[in-house]
C-alpha cells in the first residue's frame, strides 16, 4: 500500500480509491493479527502510551462522522449554468448531514463533483491502512523493514520526479493529464499534493542519511541529494520552501557526523559535497526554479501570506469563513463547499473583482486550504476530531525534542510542514497523501517509543 498510494495515478479516480480501500483493509487485518500475537497486548516496546487510544479513537470517530453525513442528506443540489440551488430534504437535523451530490459526477463537462460517500471512501482507505500499519509495527525490526520500504519508495519517486521534469511531461506518470488545470506532476494531478507527498518521503530519506555518516557516508550523501532534488523538481512553491526547511534540519542533524566525515576525507568529501550541490543546482535549473522563486512574491502582507497564501486563496478562505459561520458546529457535509459556494461569493465583493474571466468560476470545488474547508464541511466538531488525531503525537514529539532524542526530527518536521500546508492547499483530501501523512506520524511516534523503552 505504501507504493500504491502514489503509483495509482495519484489516487484520484474511484477505481484507485477502491483499490486503496482493499489494500488498507488487508493491511488492517494483517496488523491486527500481528498485534494479537504480542504477549502484552497494547504495549509498545514494553511501555504503553495513552496517545494511541486518543489518536486512533479520534480517527475512527472522524470516519464515522463522515459516514453519518453520507446517509443523512439535508438537501439536493440543482446546478443551472453558473449557479447552484439547494432544495431541502427531510433529515435528522441534530446529526451531521450533507448535500446529496453525485458520487463521481461532472458539471459542464469540466468540473468534477463528489459527495460525502466519496469522502467516506477516501478517509476509510487512509485510516484503515495507517491504523493497520500502527498495529503491525510492534518491534524495532519490523519498524526498520517498513522504513526500508519507504526509503526504496522515496528514492524511486525522486528519480521519477526528476525524469518527469527533464522530459517536459505535463501528464501524470506520462499517461494522463488535466487539460483544464494544466497541473501535471509526476504522480498527482495537483502538483502541490505531489510536493506534500514527496516531502514526507524526502524526510525519511534525509533522516536515514543523517544517521549514516559513520557506517555508509557515501550512500547517505547520494540519498540526501536525491531527496532534495526530487522534491524541488516538482515546481511547487510549497515544495521548494519545504525542501529548504528539510535541508536546513538535515544539516543541523548531520553537523557532527558531517564534520567528522570531512576531517577523515577532506579532499574527497569536499568534492562529493560540491558534486551534490551541483546536482541539486542542475535540477533546480531544469525545473524552472527561478520561476518558482518568482512565484513566491505576493502583494499580501507577510502575516496574510503565511495564513492564506496568495490573494485568491485569501478570498477563498474569506468565503469559506462566511459559509462556516452559518453552520459552525456540524458543517455543510463533505464535498458541501462546492454546492454552497455560489450562494456566499457575493458576501466577499473583492472575490468578484479578482475572479478571472472564466464562465463557471463561481462553481468551485475546493477552498485551497483544507483547514478552512474542514470548518465548512465538518464544522467545529468534525474539524476538532480530525485535529485530535495528531494532537497526542504533537505532544509526544515536543517531549522527544526537549529530551534531545532527535532521531525522528526530520519525519516530525515533515508532518508539521504538512499540517501547516493544510492551511493553504488541499492536503487532507487525497487518500494516498493522507495515508502517508498518518503513517509517517504513527511511525515517528513508534520509533520514539521504541527507543525510549530500549536499554541505554
């Protein structure tokens, strides 16, 4: 499932999401068997942790929340030209509900539509796979094998990202493109999702590289070069910034090992570092890195840029907040942003002035910021459930960093970057990307707990 989460054409189509659901179910079954085989059930390295019950419970409750929305339909959408009207239906008002759109529809032959049942499929696949992985990893040996799979997957993905860029392809895996958005990227139809996914893989690669200065410094340097090069090759602004952040963390994490390596191999080591820098620079140049840097400029204030992104995203978020204000607790339902948007755009007059000359632009499926869209579709209750999945891990990671047991610092950093990325883009709406985010968070915590319980 680790490999399939990106190789199935970005997990965009229903067939790929059903495939991931099947794989997640098998992984959950296998993980449950391995979990039951433990003598001390529920123990990690001989030590229990309260966070697993909170995190897994919140994740299951969130999926159940979406499931209730999918069957409790509050209205039926009627789309006419550039507008969408909602016809109320009888439903249970005190339960989470949703708008009864199509599972896999198309408006005006160009805009894809979904419904809460579709998102139940997406979140179920990611949740089952991640929980199965968490249950199955009950020892350091198993953890190392899974991380090894992530490293192989990360290296292969990095090479594909670089080859995809050099070839000039505008299609996902050179197979299928999106003629409307022109966001072709190596694995996902949205290049920012691809960059977020690759950020997680790059973090695991850099983490292994940072720990290899004593035993395998040369292969570790190659791994680090591929990790950074593959991430910046995607032409995503967020990906470029995240690559710089991870590289800085890697340098800090590697400072002692790198210094010792250069002392032992001054000439050859310096030459290899220069070669790595030249390779990364070449990828940066081939991928139009200067253009990506130029796209980081904005008329927004620094604070607004951090919490919204560019001007258009800020306006989308303002519309989303207007929508959330009318249904603050339970939300409009998964995929409801698309159907309710046209009724709220007028509340943000600046949006009309900044809308490009595109006839159907009032029918927008995404807020380009999942935390904002979660408030719209799941309300405060559903958004809090989703946030609670990560909260125990964040608390655990702060403890790890404070104790200076920083082996997992790079995967932790990648998870934090993606949780932030959800403020300015679609980070939690793809089953493959969400699975890898959950898996990275769970495995990083597993690693810290296993190390804490091992003898010094």
